[in-house]
């Protein structure tokens, strides 16, 4: 009878799939980490980091938080795959294996919670016309997204729930089965279901508002357009989360039903979570291409726009060139821009 994960044979040594598992994972992790660096550089080139909590839009801050989750997760995952590949065996001493597992579990859980917050924020923005209050310096978000996983994973580590799985260091293959179901399978599935509901509802509302926007002009359409852009940007994060982390739920459910998973699913389990940095970079490029974030150059404001318009501008960083503003009133510029959007975009 197995006493812990060290009693499992090392995955792939008996069937020649050892390097087929670790090399693709290492390559994907490296690409993801480079993508994280590129994402942060692109943002920092146009933004002053000292004004992160005051001048950066919420979507931009979400990108940074996602990038940090991906980057740190990549480092721990790269370390465990490298270690196992180098020794062609399990990671010793156990404390090192637990450290690798701790970092991975914390930032997997953090990303799950962050994706859920983003989905709820987009939903609240579209249905309630409210912006979730993240607290001064985003302390509420940081405490929930990073603090809760650290506490929960610390308790798991103290309870001997982390360790080798036979492939890498994660939840111990013997002692951590139940805890893994809670942290990954159940949690990810629950967040997935909630996010799907919020995601669909938000995009239905975005479509409805976009159609209304095409039929209305003036100050109200400015506000609606900005809110729609914010919701679109936040929904992209949720879509990326589905691609990256749904494999955890599929893997866990399959293992519960069948007792083991096929090789292709084992490999996907170690590859898809490693592309998060690349997905986050793609989201940033899509958002910028669609002008869902600030160009960070010049802005024009209209007095008397109202608190709601001001709030929407903070969310999306919506900008308008000063050169255009000097020649046309904001409302006329909005009419031209809205007409153009209605012709080219029907969400």
C-alpha cells in the first residue's frame, strides 16, 4: 500500500513518454514567461508605474495581476519540470518538492479567483451600471485573490497534502487526493460554471447595448460605449481563463470516474496551464487593437459630463485626440465614431 506520492513510479520512464511530457511543458512555460515580460514592458512603456493605482485603468491593472500570476506560476512549474528531468526521478528533499507545489497551487487558485472577480465586475458594469469597489490600492482584490490562496495552501502544506504526483510536484499523489479535488476540480468547476453564466449574460447585454448605441447619439451613447468597451475587455480575460484552466476540471473529473487518465490528457494537463502568459499577451493586443484601453497620449474631456461618464472613462481609459477636439464638439465626434463602429462592429 502506497504511503505517499514517492511510492508512485516516475511518469514516462516505463513507456518512453518521459521527455515527451517534460520538454513540451518546459518550452510552453518558457514562451509564456517571455510573453509575461513582453506584456509588462508594453504596459510600462505607455504608463507611469508610480501612478498604477490612480491613473491606470482597471482593465490594465487586471492584465498586470494576471501577468504576475502567470509569471510566478511559470517559474515554479519550470523549476519542478527541470528538476524532475535532470534527475529522471522524484524531487528530493521533500521540502523542495513542497515549495514547488506551494507556488503552483497558490497562483493557480489566485488566477481562478481573479478571473471570477473580472467576470463579476463586467456583469455588474453591464447590468447594474456599477463598478466593483476594489478598495484603496486594490487591497480588497489583493487580499481575496492572493491572501486566501496563500492561507489555504499553507494549511495544505502543513497537513502534508503537497508532494510528488509521479510526474511533478503538486498535490501528493496519495495524501492530497481529497484536497486536490477541493482546490482544483471542484473550485475550478464552480468558478467555470459561475463565469459561464456571467460571461453569457454579459455578452448578451453587450449585444443589446451595442444595438441601442447604434440607434442613439449624444452624451448617453458616450457613456454606453465606454461601459461596453470595459465589459468587452474584461470578458476577454474570462475567455482566456477557460482555455487555460478548464483542463484541471476535466482532468479531475476523469480521474474520479475512471481512477486514471489517458496519456493525452496527462500531457494537456501539463501544457495548457503553461500558456497563460501567451494568452494574456494576446488579450492585451486584442484590447489595444480594438481601442479598449487608453492610448495613454492625450485626452479631451467635456465639462458637465456627469459622474457616470467619468467612472466609465476610468474603467476603459477612453481617449480622444486633442487635435480632433479642437475642430469638433465632443458630441459630433461621438456621432461620427459611433456611426463608424455600428458599420464595422455588430456584437
